[in-house]
C-alpha cells in the first residue's frame, strides 16, 4: 500500500486484529470454563455417603475364640507365647517326659516329617505343650504364659480334625499349686462362657508331663436338646487336661525342681468354639464355605475385650 492507503486502512486493520484477538480470548475462556465444569461434575463427591461400604468378611469362630481366650488370660497376667507348627521330636515328646518307645507316643497319632541328614525327625506338633518346653528353656521363673495355636493328629471325624487348635497354659514359680490352677480355670470358664458361676470337678488322670495329673469337667445342663448351659444342671463336660509340671520336665528344661514348681493345662480351642457358639461339627471349620463363615462368623471390627464385651 502507498503511504496514503496505509494511513486510510491502518485503523481498519487494527480494529479487525483487536476483534479477532478478543474473540479468540473469549472462546478460550469459554472452553476452559466448560472443561472445568465437566471435571467438577465428574469428580463430584457426595459427602453425605457412608465413608466405606459395610465390611464383607467375618471373623472365623476360631479366631474369635482365640482372641477371647487371650483377652481373659491377659487380664489374669498371662503373656502370650508361640512356637512353630513343625516341631522337634525332642520338644514335642522327649523333654515332656515322653522318651522314644514310650507308649504315650502311640496315643498321639503323629504326622512325621522326613528324616533330616543327622537322622533326627521333626513332627507336626501333636499338642501345644512343646511351647512349655520352649518357654522354660529361654525364660527363668516366674513364668506365666498362655499359648494358643495349631496342633495336628492323624484323626478325622465330626469332632476331630487332622489340624485343630489348642491352648496351653503354664505357670512356674516357687509356690504355684493345684488350688491356684483350679481358681485360674474357674475364672477362665466364668469369663469365657459369660456366666456368673461355674462348678469344676477334678478327675485323676495321666499325662507323662504332669504329676499328679488332673482332668477337669464343668457342670452343665443339657436337658434341652441342642442347648447347653454352664454353671447349673446335672451333666459334666470334660474340658481340660492339667497337672503339676513333672519335676523331670522342669529339670530337662533347665529349671531347678528343688526350688520351683508349677502347673500346666491345655484344651481344645475349636471345642470351646463349638460349645460356646453351638457349632455341631468341626469339619466345616476348615472348609472355607462362605455360607458357613457368614452364618458363624463375627463382625470384623468388634474386638473382644473383658470390659467392652467378649462376644458382642
Ligand atoms: N497336651 C495334652 C493333650 O494334647 C493336654 C494337656 C494335658 C496339656 C495336661 C497340659 C497338661 O499342659 O498339663 O492331650
């Protein structure tokens, strides 16, 4: 353009450029607002909704009972001790005064693990009693432990499972007696079955690792079929084996039997669960059938405590 033409058209072009710039800016803002609105809409949160969905899983009755038993004994001043499922033959038997060739070994229907290089054998522990050995070997008296855990025996029917659960108690000091044991068991069963009173009956028995050995029955009422009430009635239910720890066991575990004595007891955890919660057959415990778990399971967030309630 000639200078004159430029002078005449310049303002026109300038106005045009300003309008286009403005239009682009306006459209850009519009698109940004649209994008922001779409994002806000897609990320909208209804703060009135529950924080998370209802928990789906339930606590298995064995876990529940294990927590209940632990809570009760913790309150009585017992520490929890644990041992491995695959155990030395020595701890499962010999140090519990069951030497090789002892007839009591046959009562245990043991699962043996293949021989080691040195000829020794491990077993799947047939009871939780080897935890007594492990505890005494590494801890000096006074000892007060409870040990819940798995045990294994070649056995299977409505009330026996090849893998099952036991709890083991051990108290060692200078004066622990059978009378103390009876009191501990009474307190335990009262708390566990959530009744005001229980009555225990002692029966002489035999375990190689205790002397004397006592089995305990609990008074109960089974007059209504399918129902059992503790603390009353005319029936007796066998619940635990126990006794004063055999001096030989103390000595084999490095404890001076001239100075220390103590009691031990043990029973079935699955059995306690069956009795307390009316579960007739042990086999479904370990079949992972969701319908069974939903029916017999416990709310996941209700942790059993003595003051907050054991089973509610
Ligand atoms: N270990 C025994 C069993 O499985 C139960 C038992 C009996 C444990 C007497 C003990 C005890 O601690 O003193 O049959």
